[in-house]
C-alpha cells in the first residue's frame, strides 16, 4: 500500500515545472482579496477574475505566470484567493464592474497614460 502523496519516481520535467511555479509565485505581489479593501465585493472579484483569465488565455499569455490560486486568512476565516502578478492584477481591475468608482478611475487613468 502506497501513500497518496508519495511518488517513487520523479521526472526532471516535473521538477522544472514546480521550480518555475515557485519562481513565478515569488513575482506575484498582489492578492485578489486586496480588491476587497478597494470596494469590490467577492462576487465582483470572482467575475472580474474569470474574465481576466479568459483574456489572458485568448491573448496567448501564460496564465501560470500571472495567476496562482492560494488560500488567505481574513479575520478568523480562510478564503480561496489568488496571487496575482502586476499584469494579472491589472487584468482583474480592467475586467471589474466599472460602476465601482475605483475601477472606473483606474480604467480612465490607464487610458490617459496610454494616450500620452
């Protein structure tokens, strides 16, 4: 009988993938839950996150470099969260509900910088 997490053989490719996931995770400085402090609800964040992932995939962006599922503690609760790169954070904000003033102001600021 073997333990479920034990593997007798490891492939070099698996080790490289795990290392790259770890490295990419170290570059992700944002959490999706940070957007709760900006006025977004969990549903707003979830919807924006789903759209951001679709944008990344359809643009050919390596999703694993910008989005990593994690668990976070808020108060006494453990929630599903996501570590985000700078690009991932921007994609989530860009795809969030523009009725939220922080989102609308951020989108306008991005466009102003783009057109300069």
